C-alpha cells in the first residue's frame, strides 16, 4: 500500500499543511485531505503509516454521522466521485481520505474530555493531584476511572506544544456563554462516544474535539473520536495501575519513550515493526467501532 506523505494538487492554491491534514481553500468551502503522516509529542514522525489517512477520514465520517443529533458538523461531501469537476483529475488520490466541508472560524482551544486518568493528565495528577485546575481525590492510579468525565481544555497550537489550561482561562478568552456551551457539548459527545465504544468492548479513556463557528452556528470540525485524537482501551483487559491494551498511538509513544529521545530534537525514525503495529491497531479500532473494515 502506498504511503501518502503530502498532497500536491497542481490546479489548486498550495494547501495549509497541519501535522496530519492538508487543507485546500476552494473559496466558500475547504477540501481536507487526511495524509498518512503521524504525530506524537507534537512532532511529525517518519515514515508515514500507509493507509492511516483513509482510516482516520472514514472513521471520523462515521462518528460525524452518529453524533449529528448532539451537534451539527462541517461535512458537506464525503464521496470523492461527487466532488467538483476541478478535482476529478485527483479522484484516485482523494478517494476515501478527503472531505469537502463548510468554512468555519476555528475556536482556538482543544476541547478535551477525560473519563480516565492517562497521559498528561496522569502526569499532572502525580505532581499536584489536579488536572487543569480540577482537584481530584487521593489514591488514583494510571488508568483509574474518574467519578465523572472532566472537561480539560488546551490551547490549540499550529506547531509546537499545545498547553493544558483551566476552564477559567478558556472562559476568560471566549466568554462564559461560548465556553460553557463548548464544555456542555464536549461532555455530551464524550458520553455518546463512550457508550458506543462500550457496546463494542472498548473504553474511550479520553478524547479531544475541535469546534468552529459558521454564520453564528457552532459546528464540530476537523476529526472525531479517532485513534489520533482519542485513547481507546480493551475493556476486558483494563486494570487500574497498569498500562492498558490500547488501539491508538500510545503504542508509538511507548516505543519513543524507550529510545532516549529528548522530545525536542528531531525524532527517531519509526522501525518497520512499529509502523506495522500502528496500522494494525488503527484498523482494529475501526473494525471494532464500525463493524466493518475500512476501504483501503
């Protein structure tokens, strides 16, 4: 399977390249292409994961459909055969890994919800018994389930490090009405996603959402509940205090942690077994959650 590291569509303006997606301005709309790039610790890793972009794109579209009753989203077209004629020369490249969406003014905060203690939340808890300013009980361990899911926003960085912040910081910048609505929607989306995952034997430990405003309407944008933006654990193997069996990029983070990399210099290249293991986990998450394999 060929790896799509970056896209070049000659008849369109150059894209804005994020860590994973290439975004083309079509005027009133955007073309978003999910590449096979993978990021971890705020660095883009090499090589790419062949087919990963298709898995992420198709899984996001699946979730957007399921979650549409909670909040509208930015999707307009998901089938490349229905894209404008100007994109027809690129149909093979775009099929399965691209969408056309409404333009929206991006809310510059990541809306993170945590139902379990992991990652940067667990590291902060060990230092201060808090996560983003929220006090938590004593005695929690890695992968402990929280009494209730918590909303822990982060600043949204185009490059470099996102930073966890308190809700009060978010509220101060966005205003109490918008910040409160984002918290309410994020928690509702998390609960809906966690319930669906549980029906398929998976735990949704935490996730992040992005939102945008289009003509005053709040939209869910970017991606939703993918292994790139979420932690999915095997429910039958979950034990607090131990590293969970995961279906996300924690597998890659764990390998990076063994290399001695300082997380500031250029990252080491991923060996073939890590590339293959990552793809296997992403495919497994897709199949467990949707009931069918992705179109690769």
